[in-house]
C-alpha cells in the first residue's frame, strides 16, 4: 500500500502527524527484493515513535549481507516525505537479532503466493506451486542473501526457499 | 569481560572487511555459477558484519568516525586484520581451506560475543553466528569433497592446508586464546573427514593484529580505497 492510498492521507507535518498514521506509513514500506512483503510483515519494523515534532522509526536488520536494508531505510524516509513529513529518523537496533520467526503469518502466506517457500525446517519444506513435499536443494546460496534455490521433484519447477535464520 | 575495546571491534571488523574484498575478487571468476553466487553471498555477509562493527566501533569511540571513514581512510599499518584473511585466493581449494579455517574461528567468536552485555555487539554476533554456521556448511563440504575427490583435487586441498596453516595460531592470540581448543577439534575432524593430513611444521606467522602485514594487504587496500582517497566523500 503506497502512502497515497492511505486512508486520510492529506498532507501532515512531523508536528501534526498522529502515531496511527505514522505507524501506517512506516508499515507500508516494502522489501525492494520481495515487493509483496512490507517491513511490518518481515518483522523488521520494531517501533514508530512520534515525539514533539520528531518521528523515529526503529528497525532491525535481517541478514548481514542484505543490500536491501539501505534501500528500505531510504524508502521509509521517502514514504514520510510523500505525505509532507520531513527529517524522519531511522534508527537501527541490532538486539535482539532478527529471526525468520519474526515474519508474520500473513507474510508467510504472501511469500508462498509469490512462489517463495517460507522459512521452515528443511524436512517440513513443501513446493509453493504444487505442495509436494519432496523438493531437493540445487544451491544453498540463491539469488539473494535470504534465499536458497530448490527444485520440486514432483512438478519439476525450481523455486526459492527463504532460509530459516 | 563482557564489552570489547574499540581496538578489538576494529580488528574483527577488519577481518570481515578484508575477507569480503578477497571473496569479492572471485565474483564472475568462480569455477561455476552456483559457486560464484555462494562466494558473492558469503562476501556480502562478511561486508555486512564489517559495516555493523565499524559503525559500532565509531559510536563506541565517540569521535564521530563513520563506517566509511574507518574502512576507507585507515592505512595498512592501521588495519589489524588476521594475516589469514588477506592471503590471495589461490585456487578454489585454497579459497575453501582459508574459509574453513576462518569460519570455524568465527563460530567460536560469535558464540562467545553473542552473550556479551554490550547488546549491540551481542545482536551483531548472534546474527553473524547463524551466517558463519551457514558458511561453514559450504566450506567444510567443499574441503571434504576436494580432499576426498580426485588425486588432483586432493593435492590442491592439501597444498592449501600446508600453505595456510602458518596463519592459524594468530587467530587465538590474547583474549581469543580460549577459542583455540574447540577450533582445533573442529578442524582436526574436518581434515580427517577430508582425508587431509594435519601440518606437522610448528612454524607460525603473526603480526596482523599489530598492523604488521604480509605484502598482499597493501595492494588489496589500494584497490579498495583508491576511489574514496581520490575523491573523498564521493557517493553514488
């Protein structure tokens, strides 16, 4: 959901934005590599604080090697600028470390619909296309830091698997 | 001790920065596409760890030095990475042996640091531990396959072990001494699994932690830093 589609998205400022709106704006930012997932779905959005004209968004990075983190920080700032709020502070907190357990159920469902098997133990892994439970691994390191490459031995389709982390 | 000095944070950051740069040299040059991607991913993880540690070191130091300043404007003598990680990639067997030696050490390090009361460091370490575990499945798997493979792959893997062994005890200097027994156990069983011989020669080289490096680091830093040194503060 882009900022323009937010309910009541008339222009506001850092002094007038409500916490509810601020939370919605931050939560609407998507992962640039997996655009079906918002940073809220991913579990990396830790808190949004509105305090005396300052908006502070706290996030926790995923994998050390995820180049999308910097993009997401920029996208958070841009999402607020779009509704008139300048100078949002994005704070990175490393503790506790992010885990794939933090991906919401909704997020896991969206991943599967997008063709990516959500993070489960390798024994419980099923093909996101045909649900067969006999995939084999092609490459432990996939197209991004968060994914491994699998192939389904039933339907023969390759698919990405979100590494349990 | 449950915090780390700036000096120590920088040393661990430098290890990861230099190894990321070394592995990055292999992108588009690895033996096959999957390995290329794996090495690129591993390099990115090391780079991410280095960035987080540089930022944390800069904040801890309190002199306003950013991650970029710490990575791009420190000289060879100021870098305190291990000699192991600056060694050239050599062939693929050599690269995998270096990775295995380092991964096994990083697992002990991150497991320890993840319990520190400095929560930023503990969080970085907890994440890096999962990554080191993942990297080690790759490096140990390849060392086994190469050591236990053809005559040629065995020879190359053994050459890698022989060449790099002299840089291993440096990992366990000073406060890192207590990681040595667990590392030795892991590496001994990995070598046995791979049919590779341990190195009998006790000769060891050190100096990286004090800024005395092998000839290779200067060239690596020159390539890595020249853009920032030519055009300070350049962004894209």
